[in-house]
C-alpha cells in the first residue's frame, strides 16, 4: 500500500531542499529562483521503524524490508495558479494525485534567499496557497454543476446531486475549504469528492521551515503558524531543511547524536511520516523469518484476510487462519518459539482485526 505525500508551497521556500533531505537522494534541483522544479520529482522512501531492528536482533534475517512512503516534490505555486499563472494548472493537477499535502512554509529571515512575495509572512503565504486550492475546486465544481443542470432535466438522481453541489459552491464562494463543509458524510458529497478529488479537502501538514535557532525555540513566525493551524485542526512539523540535508551525509548514530545536540528527538522525515500515518489511519504489522523481517502497511481496522492481501491476493482468497504474536510479546519472549511456549501466540480467524505491531504468519489454501 502506498502513501503519497505532496510537498507544496510558494516558490523558493525550501520544498526541493526538504525533498532532497527527506528522500536522502539529491535528485531534485535546488536553486535560488522560482520554478526550478517543473516536473514533479517522485521518490519512494522507507518508513523508519525501530521495531524492525529489535525484531532483527532476535531473528537475524538476511535483510530488512521497511514500509514505504511516496514523496512528490510539486513545483511552487503562485498567486493566480488556478488561472494558469506560473504553470499553475499543471501543478494543481499534480496535487490531485496525492493523499496528504505537506505545505512548506518559510519561517526564517535570510536576505540572501529571495522570497517571491518580497517579505516573510507565513500566514499570507498560507492564505495564497490555500486560496488557490479553493479556486481550483470552484472551477471543477462549476463545470460539474453545468453538467448536472443539463442532466437534471432527464435524470432524477441528478437533481439531488445538483442541490448538494450548489450548497458546496456557496461554501467555496465564501473562500471556505471543502474540508469545513458541513455535510461531508452525505453519500452524494462523498461521490462528488471521489470524482473531483477536491484539493481543499485533503489532509494538510504544515512544514515550518526554520533556521537552526528556530529549531531550539519557536520564533514569531512559527508561533503564528501554529496558532493558525490550531484553528484548522492541522499539525505543524518544525524542521530546518538545511540541517535535514546535512543529516543525509551522516551515519545513523552520527545523525542521532547531531539531533540530540540540537535538542531534537526526531528528524523531520520521521515526524512527517508518523504524522501522515496518523492522519490516514495507517498501521504496520510484521512478518519475521530468516529470509527477511518486513513491515507491511495497512489501514487501521482491516481484518486478517484483508491485511494478508497486501502480501499476495491469494493469501486473502484462500485464507484459513493467522498465527499472531503481539510485538511486545515477541520481544519479551525472545522470538516465536519463546512466545509459543509462554502461550502468547494466538490463532485468529477471518474476523480478527489486525493490531499495530502484530507479528503474523498466514495459513492459506488456494
């Protein structure tokens, strides 16, 4: 299962630098001018999970296989993007393909780095980007309303769809995002969202790009951004793109020591991934054998057969049962045999709902 996070923001706020750092691959051109990124850069990044290493200490596998997350570096948007300014239509279409938006916001002063709006103002920057998302949604919705108006003359179900669409249009006309629309549980709205993939209905994580001092203590820019995010129910991850890029060249132990010296517990990458997982309700279960110890990403609430399908569809079709050991029990009893002897291994059937950290082995017959 892939999780796609699109990095968006105004030009020149550190998106590509952050992308380089997060993916540990210097494959996105970074330059001190707008639109240095035209085509969206994509990378598949392993999800850091210390539990894999703890399992590996016991199992001693030939390799580790992490869950993965897709990052997409989308070129900088500008005011008027929804009308095509700065190749905006193309960039907005790229955002439709992601599940989560990582909105990078510049939160530091540096006269050597140009800002497209001339001065640093995080809330203005946020307003510009999120306004363009709303305008793009309005354009999509207007076209849909035009089609539904014609269909309503001949199709009964089009009338109810048209009513919901018009209510949503009023909401957007007031420059309110789709995410705050009151009737989002309505099946008609859900169908509209599935078809049009509303940009302003996507989960947003703010990336507050600070300087090194800003990592230690929230500066005025970060404080303003956090206050705004609290009103919207969004998360803010504070990171220094420059430092994250420096971490790329370090070994894991060196990087950990460096972060400790800065008073930071987790890198920006880890914070972003963990927050994105929480936003989308994702969890991981493990398979642990001598060939490999592997993490598998599923949606919270999935049954055992559905969870098995991410390994292979045949596992779901021919599911018989699952042998399950909780991660803590696997570690505490030094592996599968110890857990069995302690009575910590369970046999679960088709109705079992997989828990985060379950160590599983599936029995199936096709």
